[in-house]
């Protein structure tokens, strides 16, 4: 079993950097890249979205996330 990184090491900077490098990642993608639990990541992303630091678009059953700071506008159209 692979050990997960402490949730304390996930930062807004790390999430936004991942979304800058690869826009349109899902919760699962981000959780895997940052080594944390998917449920934790979903809550963290919801908080960032509420603070208007990232945006989200629903595509089928998945939500995909974007860094708002990169473009200055919401690529999800909202």
C-alpha cells in the first residue's frame, strides 16, 4: 500500500500550479498528483472555488477544474 502525503502539505499554490500545468484536471487526477485522498481533495477544491481562485465545469459525471489566475477569466464559462 502506497503511503499518502499528509493533507497538511497540500497548498493552494500546489493545486493552482497543477492546474496551470494541466488545465482541466478532475478531482481524482489532482488527488493522485498531490498524493492525497480524493474526498479531501474534493473539499479543498470546493473551498478554492468558493474563494473564486479556481473554476469548475461539469462534463458528464466529472467536474473539471481550472486556475482562474492564469487567464484572468473563467474558462469554464461561469
